């Protein structure tokens, strides 16, 4: 088991987490650049927003204890220390982004958990991708895991609420609230399906204007203002 005292007194968490911070910052820049390329090329943009996070030492310790992971095995066994979250408008955009990540040369996808096609019992939906990435450090290349979470805006709203409730109830959400969360998850699933149908109908319209013209012009305007 992990010695709490040893971790607090002897371990340099700043050094340990630095490669993850480098990788997350790097991918936020790369993905934001991809988003701008879609906009400037007047192509359909599947990326709505990009955020990143690094687990805190206390969160890493808690997960290691819960999974009975020894201290030395943390880098290999806990694969979501560094995370990138990408939100999209439509479910089909989730898989388009997955294909983009698959084609990248700077990561190697280890495995995928598709909680969209196979939601968790709680109702949670998202596409999780665990990938290996080489980070340049002063000690040479260091290979780390990064987790990419890709979800629609509706999925993200639900997941944010569930996450806050888990903390409020210390991971033990009351059964009656769990039931309501499951009902809400069904509503968000229905919303995603309806939004996708609307999107497909709009895509097939034979409009004289570009189907994305107004949105693209607005995004270009925001880029010039420095807001995107």
C-alpha cells in the first residue's frame, strides 16, 4: 500500500506532474489551431470547446488507494492523470474528432471506452480515449498516458451536474437522486438524437447560401477580435 507520509515528505509532485502539464498545454494549442483551420477554410467545424486538467496529488493518491495500485505503478496504472476534454454540438462530431486523433502521429491510442454507444448504468455518456504520448524533457523522452474525453454539450451538462453531486454526497448519491439523474440522462440522449436529425435536415437543404456561411463569418469575426 502507498505510504501517505512517504508521499508527502519525500516525493516531488511538481517534477512528476510537469510532463503531463507540458502535454496538456501542447494539445490545447494544437486542437485550438485545428479549430481555427476549419473556420478559416470555411469547413464544418466539429470542435466546440477544448479544456484540459491535471489531477491533483491528493486525487491521484485517492485513486491509487481505491484501485490498490502501488506507488511505483502509478504512471502506468493511472492513465487519466492528464486529461483533455473536447465538446461538440453533434454526436457525429464526437466520432469525427476520434478519427482525427486516430490519424495523428504524435499519439498512439492504447484503448477506447465508448460510453455513448454503451452508457454507464448511471446514465453517463462520453467517448474516452487513452493514448500514449512522448514528452521531451531535460532527461530525454518520457512516455505518458493522456485521456481524451469527447462529448456533446448535452452530455457535458449532465456529466458536470453528476460530478458535482458526487462530491456533495462523497461519492454516495442517494438512490432517489440517482433515479432522477438517469431520467435526465434519457432526456439528454433524446435531445442529442433530435439535434442530430435537425442537423442532417439542414445539411440536405439546397440553399443558395453556404449552409455554414453565417456561423463561419461570425467565427472569423471573433478570430479577428481575438475572442477565439
